[in-house]
C-alpha cells in the first residue's frame, strides 16, 4: 500500500466520524501532563485539526485534541529536496522515489483535555502524562459523544499556556464534535452560550469563535 492510499483510507475513516471503529494512528514519542506528540505510522496520515484522540492503557484513557501536525525529515539537519520537476503527479513521484517515505516522518500534537478512569470521564488534566510509546487512537463517535456532554474542556483550551491557535482550535473542535450529535444545531447553540459566559469580557475573541462555528 503506498502512502497516498494509506492516507486516504485514514481520512475516509476519520471523516465518517460516526463509525464505532477505533483506528490506531500512531505512537506517543513525547509526553507532558498538558500535551503529547505522536508519530504517525503512515506518512501524512495524521488526524485533522480539532479531532479528539486518545491514548489508553489497562486502567486509564487520556483524551487529547489535535492542535498541530507536521511532516518533516527524520534527520533534522537534512531538509527534504524538491524531486518532482518531471513527475506527472505526486503519486508517480513517490513511486519513482520510494526512499522518500523512509526519510520523512509525520507527527501530530494533542492538547490533553481530560481522561477516563473507572468508567468516569474527567474534564481536567490526568494525574500522570501518557507513557512514551502509548498507542494513539482516533476516538469513535461513542467516545466523542460521551466526552462532549460537558463543555469544561473549552476552558482548558482557552486557558492553556501551550502555544496553539486557541480560537481556531475551539471552532474546529466544536464543528467536528457536532457531527455526531443527535441535534447538531442545539449542540452548537449550547456551546456558544457556554463560551458567551466564559468570554463575557472578551467580545472580540468570542465573535471570532462564533463566526467559525456558524452553520
């Protein structure tokens, strides 16, 4: 399977966010209490901005929201070079240069917004960070629905000191989560009311988010 085919399969599964299939997409390579970085198993097959992902072990699942993704050279001292001048498409470029996939890596960063333990969901930081080499999964619809019953995770995003696009991330997250709700409109209205209370003293910031979740 080539990289483009693998990437397309991941995207199709992820876009059909109402699936109950748990899709393993990578492995944690850097971890902190507030966020983690996972390397993807396939090039360019990272989840989209705002996707809910999780790591899990025998007794705890840690939830994160994707806020950044990159593809770069494995060797930080060697930048990728343009190779497609005479190629008819990206696919033929990769076919003619199969070594590219071995010289690059794709990874994504996720902001930790909660965890699940003993069948209870908590919308605040877990006691310990995700272990290195934990598997990272796209959350199925059931997880997304359960986690989004409370909007407390929005406060975690708003108040995070991690360098990330706060307003864009909140809007992308709410748009994605709304897909699995029974009443998408009601979900976004309720989220907007929560934000209006939280950001009552920052109308410019509130308006930026609301404009991006408008149906």
